[in-house]
C-alpha cells in the first residue's frame, strides 16, 4: 500500500518536473546547462525569500505607523 502511494507520488513529481521543463523550454538545454540554470533559480528565489522574511516586517510596521493604525 505504501509502496504504491510512493510510486504514484514519484510519478506525479516526474510529471510536474516534465511540465516545468516544457514551460520554461529547459528541455532544449544540455544537462549541465539545466543544472546551472536551476542552481541560479534556486539561489535567486532563496535570496528573495530571505530578504522578504528579514525586511518585510519593518516595511509593514512603517506602513502601519504612516496610516496611524499602530501608534
């Protein structure tokens, strides 16, 4: 039972990855180029998430102070 669920999950993830390759046209690249692109994408997304996590509370508080929602 668990093996079938794992196999189905793996098949679904493979399908999502294939769709990602098709939508971004990465299927035309060689494996090393795909690796470089994916590494850069993960790095940029990670930095964006980290920056949002660190700086968004400050900006939200500044906006709330500006509109006098928080004193």
